């Protein structure tokens, strides 16, 4: 009865995890699907584990012993298939250039060999060993499952690889992206979940059964699912599954900057086009600020016109399929990209070009709410947000609502009251 209750609890927890991940809103859909596949494989391993316990309880007849061995092989195979899938999740999550299945295949072809190739090779060798190695069941005590020495060695090597692969990939990535405290905390939870699961598998499914200790397997189900739950908890929000952009200043010119803007402020540049906004942005990022540009124009054209080589440029587009494209709807897509960047940067400045375009694909109220949220984030992180804005595209009431949240600058600012000083 305890076995069945434990298995039912583990399956219930896994169902909750699947639902939580499936409801995750993210533009990193490929990454989310890999994680879901990993959880599905884990559920299959749990079911196989239940069958092992059923065979052990049933008795010690030769036919039942064969059932124990078969169930053990199937369960271990699913465990390492889970290991392959979770390894792919780790690899994709820590490789910004991979955003789809095609990207993954192309990367594996062009960047061969890589760390995941060696990881995958060891996992496949382990699965082959599981399927063909000699496994025996003690005829007197069916809970005692004996393994060959090389079987234990290869499985131990695979488990150790999984234990260290997650910290290696994630911690290296954290050092590159320098994310905020919340993302760092969630990353460590994911590391604990993956590495802890690997340790539990080695303990509950190999070492203890080899010594005839099977009564710990049922609670082991729940402990393992709780550790996998840490992974789901780590990716619970709309933050972790997003692509983290590595902040970098365009240049550190020794000349005096043309424009001086106060930090912690959102500036709206009132003009027909975004010319002055881009000039201000270029001036800041070439004098040591770490910049992010979100624009309606093709990134290559922007980079060529303003000489941006290190500054990340995202294309605000509903149809573009490039890796650096970001959809205008819902507005949270833009908010997440900006918030992640300013959390990871030291002297961040963000240019958000395309306010009118976002309103056309959402509504003014939702984009205004976006401005409210970004205004608070900018103030908290002492950032600068620059928003080109064509007043002819909006009515007086909408302009008045915008004015309450920002400082107005630009060629047309004097027509609308207070104008912030930006030139030195």
C-alpha cells in the first residue's frame, strides 16, 4: 500500500509540474518543449519503478524475477533518456544562439565537437550497458538486485557527469550574463534539482537495491519528484526561460559626451522620426554605458548607420524570424527583455523605438501600463530609458498620460510644456 501511495503521490507531483511548465509564457518555446519532454520521460520511469515494486512484492518465482529485471532495465533506460533530455535543456538554456530545433541542429553541425556531444555519448553508452549487461535477482530476497562491476562503474560515471554538467554550464553562463539576484537564485535551485535527482537515482535505484534495501524506493519516488519540482520552480516565472543578453559598452571614448541624462529616468523624445533618440543613445553607449536597442528598423541597418558592433539590437517585429527579433504583442515580451538587461547591466541605457507600432498591435492602455512598469524598473536600477515618440499619432489625453510618467525632450518638446535639459 505504501508503494502505491508513494507512486500516486509522485505521479500527482509530476502532473502538477507538467501543467506548471506547459502554462509557462515564454518566447523560448523550444527550450520549454525540451523540458516538458524530460518530465514525460521521468513519468515513464516512475511507472516502471512501480512495476519493479509490484514484481518484488509478488514473490520470487523465476518468471517474476524476469519481470523485475525487465522492469529495472526499462526504468533505468527512461531515467537516462530523461538525463539526455535534461542535458539538452541545460545546453539550450545556456546557449543564446539556439532558439529552435533548426538552430540546435545547425549548432551541433558547426560547433562540433562540443560539451553536449561528450555528455550525450556517455549517456548512450550507459543505456546500451543497461540493456545488455547481466543483472541478477537474489532468489531468496527478490529486492536484492545484483549488477556487474563494469555496470556500476559506467552508471557511476554517467551520474557524476550529470551531477557536474549542470553546475558547469549554468555557472559559466551566469558569469557571462551577470544576471540579477532573482535569476541567480533560480539557477541554483535548478542546479540543486538536477544534481540532487542524479544522486538519488544512484542511491535508490542502484546502490541500495544491490544491498537488498528496497523499502526506501517508494519515498525515493517522492524525493526525486520534489527535486524535479525545484527545476520547475526555478523556471516558474517569465524570467528564467528568456534569453539573457550579455551587456557590453560599445566604446569608452575619452571625449566629453554631447548629452548628459540623469539616471533612473525615462525620457520621451518628441520628434517625427527617431533621429535624435538614436544620436543620444549612440553618444551614451560610446562613452561607457551598456546599451540595448529595441527598434522597428532592421538591426543590420541600424548597426551600420550608427556604428554599433557590440551593442545588442533587437528587431521589434511581428513576422521577422531572426534570433534577435522580439514580437510586439503581448507587451510583456518587450518588458522582459528590457528588465533582464537592466538587471544584468552596470550602467544600462535602453532605446525603445516603436511605441506607435506596439500600440497598433495592442492598445494604448496596455502599452501605457508597460511604460509604468518600466519606469519603476528604470528608477530602481538607476537606468536610462529613451523612447522616441511622435505626438501627431496620439490625441491630447494620451499625450497627457504619457507626460505624467516621463521627462520630455526633443525638437517638439517645447510645444508640450516642461522640457528636460540634456545637452552639455
